[in-house]
């Protein structure tokens, strides 16, 4: 089994609270990535997208679920895939910070292992491309 790591560091020309809200809202995060994402379980926290919330990514029976494990408003979102998927030991971590110019720096890391040999490279490449494309759209959506 191979391990994969993606790290994307980008600066977005929008205030941190707005950028965080875009990434935290499961529905809007789906718009950002160009994927169907729906919150299927609310968090017990004040924000329904917080710790314990679950989002489904995909269409009908084809898809997987991610659960939010850590949620610090305007600074951090951590999540993991919690259903069967073509990858395992998945961890997504998005950190948000202010820049001196009033922009938002995002540090987005994802790590996982492939279940089916040689599929990880393809999954890693597709994920990274989707996130990079989405981040370019973030200023207009935030």
C-alpha cells in the first residue's frame, strides 16, 4: 500500500471569516470543488457544519461520507472519510490564517493510502486538481 500526501498553500484575496465560511459550509464547498456534496448529519455544535457533521460526496449510492473531526471557527477544519472508499487512513486538514495585506492564507493538506494498488496516484492527482481549481474560484464565491 502506498501513502500519498497533498499540500496546497494558496493566498485568497478575501477576508478569512468569509473564506472559512465558504469551506465550512458543505453545500458551498461542493460548489467550490464542482462536486455534489450534501450535509446528511448536523453537528451538535452551534455551527451545523462543525464537529460530528457528516457530508456525502457523490450521486445516490455512488459516493462516500466524510465526518468533521475538528472545527475551530475561522482557523481550522479537519475531516476524514468514514465510509468505504477506494482510499483509507484519509485525513483532510484546512488551516486558515490572515496575511498582513488582509488576505487569507490557506494551507490544505490531505493524506491517505490506497486500497487498490496504483489507484492512489490517480486519486491524488484528481483531488489536487479539483482543489486547486476550486481555490481559484474562492474569491468570487466567498
